[in-house]
C-alpha cells in the first residue's frame, strides 16, 4: 500500500454530497460510415470490458490508521462500466440531461473511485464515452494524458483501448537515455532556500499587489443547494484563438480568460445580477514532470480579470498584465508552496461557509478557468484521433465546482478547435449554452478589434 499524498488527501477529506470532488468528461465520436451502429457499439463495449484496470484505476482508499493509503483491489468492471441508450431523437439536450444525472452522485469509497458510461442513440450518427474520476486519483492534465493514450491517430487502427487500461507508450531510445542519464533531483534544502529568498525583501508586498482573497461579491459565490449541476459544451476555433494571441502578443490562456470574463460579465448584466466589479479567476497550473503518473501535481494562480465596462481588447490587455505579474511573482517559488497555496484557496471557503453570509460577501475566487493541453512534443493537435476507427469530434469536461464557486470553465485542445466544458448550478448560470454563445461572440469581437 502507498501513502496518499497530502494534496490528494485534501480532496478526499473535504468532499461532501453537495460538493463532490470527482472530475467528469465525455468524448464524442462519429460512428464509422457503412457500419451498423448497434453492432459497432456492441463490439466496442466487449473490447473495453476486456481491458484490465491498471493503476490508479485499481486503487481503493484504505482509511485505517492515522493516514489514508491506496490499496490495490479487484475491479468489478460490470459496476464501473455501464451502457445507456438515449431515446429518439437523441438530442444534445438529452445528452446534457444524461450527463448531469451521471455526474450528480458521489463515488463509492468502497470501490476504486471511477465510473464510465457508454452512451449510444445520439443523433447525427454519434456515440459518447462519459467518465468520472475522483480528483484524488489524478488531476486534469494527467487525466488528459490517459485519455489520449487510449486513442489512435489513424482510422485504420481498429484496436480497442480504455481509459482504465495500461496504455503506456514505449519510451523512445532517446528518452530512455535521457532518463537514465538524469540523476539530479531537487532537494528539500534547495526548496527551503528558494522559499527563504522569496520571503525576504518586497515579496510580501508583491503578494499583496495580487489582491489575493479580495474577490468581489457576486452571484457566482455561495454554498450550493445540492449536487445537481448544469453543463454546457461548445467549441472555439483554435486558429482564431491563436490569431488573437499572436496579434496581441499574449498567451492562449490570456485569450481564454478574456472571452470567458467578457461572456460572464455580459450574462450577469443581462440577467440583472451585474455589474459585479473586477472578477477573480482561479487557474490551475501544471507542475507535472515528464513520466509522472496519477495523483495531483498542480498549483493554482489567482488572476484578476477586467472591469465590466471594458471592451474585449481592453480586457485582454488588463488580463495579460495581471497574469504576467502573477507568473513573475510565483515562478521561483517551490512547487510545494504552490500546491499549498492551491489548498488554501480551495479550502478557505469550507471555513467561510460556516459563517452565515460571509462566503457570499468575501469569496476567495469568483470562478474557475482552466486549459488542459496535450503533452509537449506530442502530435495530437496535428491529427484526427480515433477509437476502433470512430473519429473523435469533441472532448469536453464537466468541471468540478470547488466549495463556494458555482462556475467553472475548462478548455481542452484538439485538432482545429478548443473544446469548452461549462459546469455550474441552476442558481448561478441557468443557461450554460447561452454563456457559450456569448464566449463565441466575445472571441469574434476580440479578433475584429485587434485587426482594426
């Protein structure tokens, strides 16, 4: 048995029925032409059931003793992997309803913390593989790597793989030599020296400049009434996002934050709950090293966004300056500090929500925004992806809502587009697809303003 790391244990210890800590998502596939849909899905299901669960998908929480541990367990595939048929006409609205129901319940701690649902009957000759995995098992970046490993880059590859299978690519000879020759490891003394250096001088003033824990009150922040969620999915043109980033000399994440912020401010204003002032977003940053598997290896940046009245281009300028300042202040900090800071940001609302009205008045962050991208050096963005010859047309998350935060937007990159998953509650964002429409319009406006 292996000891559960503190950051992973945090997600287990703070989970409640109203605030579950499982990540969820879905892959949308286009059925191969000329094949019977039911026969193809039958074969796919049979092939996926044959996959033997590998770590971390065969791990169960052992809570005996002072500190919880992971224990290897047998996996009942009939429990973890199920199939559902949507009734005609198999609309996207029906799919959203099925996903909302699938994601609502917390995972059973007596079994490995994951479930998968194969959904057929979707219109336009499509099917969906939906999944939910506890955040204690893996973070978003690690989960994306596992998803991509189960896919092929050629339609001629008819093999069947599953998220929970081994699916480990063989390391190239160049990579093996590099790993063999690399022996240097960061020491705790080195981390302490960095932390001591950063704590001296004007570091504390810099942290105050980031306006940490000073998010404005908004309709996006209160204790959820239940575990019920609203989900939405949509796409942004990856080429359009990249063009805006190049034109403004900013990052893709800056553009993502800009269009999300502009859309949220507009949604709140038009629903009579704005303006709210300058919102604060929590954005995860990956600390995952090459070859690392499972668990959580991420920190959290808190980014001040733009004032409600700003244009998209003006908003992008402000956001880029704020993200640049945050990254420069925190770049030299040890990864352990960034993880600890992330725990503080996510855990503080758990204390505030016990004081009536305080969480609504002084939220830590207003919303979550994240962008999970394929591993560096991979060719996933340059190729279509397939499973048993079926082409992947969309990869969407149903994001976690951290305590006190009722809106989370997560992007996943694939060939030609940025797939956005929106997670919220009925009280905060009742129409996530309308919010998605506002994001598309904000990106169009931004591109037009930058080209003038």
